[in-house]
């Protein structure tokens, strides 16, 4: 899981692109070349992290009330889940937000190709301060990026943006077993100490004065089909193109380590989708 870490002057900004546990910007200096190689691996994946259109649509089905008319997709990355949302909500107007301009450009190309017109747009911005009016959003969506703010903190920051009856849907890493092996516990402790069982996430939701409407765990296939499988191909291509290059080697090694942990411990953790609503 990426650390939020220092400001962009020192590291690649962390606010909400990659869904995966490690690779988004961890230690990648924004010196041009490092970032370019980083994007060569991560910026060309079908998705910016574990997921799939079927899981996005399933989570949308957990959102209570009438079909959302205004949607804010925070940490949108290249916008694949935004496309799925827009397709499932043909009358919906969606603003997608990401901190990285290359991801926003890719998302807008996808929206244009899908023929959404001006009802779906991606913007560069900070998920902590989305550029929308208070009380304007029926639904706030966040696949794999809420950890940048923290569940309780994010839900508190986004609550003023919701219309009455509005909802938030997000994914958060969870332990699937009571006592994971020490090796994977240590790794997650260094990457994202807040990881917990489902009950821990629900406690943070309640701390923000929200209620959990529904949830489900992403299957292992959601990590492989459009994320780790293509990532392996990108890493192999990078190593072949730049053999012996230390910067390329570091980028590749980080991705390989992330994949290896999931190969060995995928029964211990995953992402869980939560649909939540403010109470009171």
C-alpha cells in the first residue's frame, strides 16, 4: 500500500491512483526519468488496481435510493471504473478526479471514445478538496484510494458534498483471516498499518457517523485479470528494454515484490467494497 509520504516536491503525489498495495509512487522520485519508467509499468495497465467492471456494477447495486444523477469518482486513475459507472448510469453526470495529469488525460480519452459527451469529465485535483459544490453529489465513488486520507477522515471530509440521502462507495484492504503469517503482517505493517478485518473498517465507518449498507470482498481474479497479469508483462518488457539499468530495476523489483506477496498470501487479504450512508 503506498504511503502518503512527503509532498510532491520530493515524491510522486499519492492521492489516489494505484489501487494496489505497494507500487503507486513508493519511493519513486519525481525527477522525470523515474516517474516516466514508473508510468511505463503502471500507467498503461487496463486498470490502476484490482477490480473489474462486474465488481463496479455489483457495488453500484448496493447503493440505496434512486439512480444517482451526480457522481464524484475520486482517485479515478485512467478511468476504467468511471466508464463502467457511466455506462450503468446513462442519465448520470460524473466528475472524475485524480492528482496525476497523465491519468486524467487517459481517462478523458476513454470517455470520448465511449461517446459520453460532456456528462462525464476527468479533472486534475486533490481528493481531499474536490472542486464541487457542497450538497451537490448523490454518490461519491472511490475504488482503492480512500487509504490516502483514511476511512474516517475521508468520509468526514466528503460528507458536506453529499445531497440528503447521498452515499459513498469505496474499497479498502482487509484481512481475510484472523492470524495472517508474520511475513505478510510485517509487510502490510510497513505499507499500510491501518489494514484490519472487516469489523475494523466498519468501526471506522461508524466513527465518521455513517452506516454500512452492504459490502463484499473482491475475488482473487479481480487482482489478476486487469492488474497483476498485465503488470507482469510490463515488467518483463521494461527489464528487457533496459537491462542493468538501476532505476528500471528498482521500479520492476517493487512490482515483482507486490505480485509475489499476492501469489503466496492471496488467501489472507483482499479489497472489500463498502457502500455507506451518513446517519443523523
